[in-house]
C-alpha cells in the first residue's frame, strides 16, 4: 500500500501513548509516559463474544487466558541537576511475558533512559527488571526478570501477515495505571506507517485498531480471537486536541516483534539492512506533469554519504518541484525493480531490503536519464543513532 506525504500528514498528532510525536514523510530506507496515579483495582472485561466467527473465544476467555501474562512496567529516570525538570521522571506502561526464562516485551519509549525498571505481575509481586536490549526504530524493548518459571505465563506470538480488516481484537494493558484492563474492537486497517522514537525511520506494516488504548497501554499486547499476540500497542491518534483515545490506535505487528526480539535475545542488539536513500513514489499526476520516463517507481531524492547506495553510485535528484502540494526532488535515479521484483512504492522497496541482512547485495533496476540499468548495492547496517 502506498502512502503519500499528504496521507501521512493527515495523521495530525500521533501519540506514543504518553508522548506526542509528529508523523513525518517516508524517508530513510532501511529496513512518555507522564506521572500517573496507579489505581490498584483490577478491571475485568465483559464476556461479550468477539463477532460471529465460529469457535472464536469470548473477550472473557481471552482475558482469562492472556491476562496473567500481561505485566505493568514502571521506569524511573533521574534528571540531570541542571535540567529544568530536576528530580525523578517516572513512566508507566505495559508489557507481556514471552518465555519461561523471564523475558518480557514492551515498548522502547516506556523504558527509554531508565535508571530503574520494575515489573508488577497479576499476583501483585513487583520485581526489578534488567534491560536486555532495545530497538528505537521499531519502538521495542526486551526485559528480563528473575521469577520462577512456574509463575510465568508466556503469550504466544501469532502471524500478523494473516490479520485482516474487520478481525476482532482485544487489548490488555494498564491505561492510566488501571491494572490489566481489557478493551475490545476490530482491526481497522493494516499496512499503516507510523513514526518511531527514532525520527529518521518509520515502522512498517502497522496494525490499526479501534480497541480503546490510552496512556499506560504502551507495550501491552493486541490479541486475536485465539488469544495470540498479533501486535504490541504503541501509539494512538489523538485528533490534535485530546490526549485520550479517539478510536484510532496502532500496534507494531507480531512478525516484526518476532524478528526484533529474536535478535535482541541472541545478541542484545538489532541489525537492520540499510540502503541509504530518501525517496518518493511516483504518482500518476507527477509522471504526466513532468513526462517522466516511467509511471511507477521510487524517485531517489537524496543519498546518504558513505552508504551502500552512495558507494554503488546511485544518483540523487537536484530539481525541486511541487505537485498538488507535495514536494518532489527530480532528476535522480528512479528505482523500478529490486531483485527482479517490480517496485512501485516505498513499502515494496522497504520490504525488498528487509528480506536481506547487512552485507548482502541487492540488485536494483533503475531508470537513469531515460535508460534502464542495473546497480548492485551492498546493504549496510542501519545507524544506531543520528550520529551513527
């Protein structure tokens, strides 16, 4: 699915479930919570059936199955004495157990910069947690707690590729500190793009839901009607004026979670393949207006110095043009295929890159000065920080 800059801009003020972050244009290719009064009263869900699907678990059954594996996460960060907000900063979020070894998945922004992290289980036990690793570009983090395996209820990760619009879903988390609250809804859309805490990158294939999620739900599971995790709740659309739920929430898909968590457990870090360009998909109007040599593809607008794209000689654009309010930089290469597969959108190019590892070569077919040519690019490693 192709999203223009205009479409992304329509997400006026996406909130990282406790801190606001503006959604920017699709760019580099590679791949807060406030203080909350914790209420210790457990909120039970209703037993309303999740739609007409035969054999589907009810909300109550999903809750009874999955809630023991959902945890509340509190992180504390000591502010610099010179900071305008001296003292301790606290963040509250959610998470869920993924194995009997005590590993817990949550959002990166819940534990970002934390000096101390604690995890509370449904039996009210609160334990210290160790941060195993983070990936800001997908807003995911893995913790570990020293808890007996018998006390842990791992939640299985489902297949987010199978998720369809209209599928029933349940979110379990700790909105505003309300322990293990269940909310239900449907999948409102798939293949969304949202900003990550690392502003240079977007998160792909995101699931949109109308299941109510709010501050404190960050890092909690979005479950299907078999009580499998299909996403990690991470952001909400606030409509620009409110900090509460307006029926548009976003979850990082479970297939992304599997990849990222797997790497963090193996090595403590995540390596994303990195091409090193900024680009825009060609629109029909753009192609006609400026008589481009092709009607589909991704225009290379800029190339990151020292990247694989730079070393392979991909040519950036230099002529700025505006079509229907959208700014394009023309004159550079147009990527029309990758590894033999047609490319007509940013998402298709990102997926082609994501199918590789850093150090792999990807064969790009580009149109340069109206002529087609092939360029072999050795993919690099996505920078871990803006200075990287």
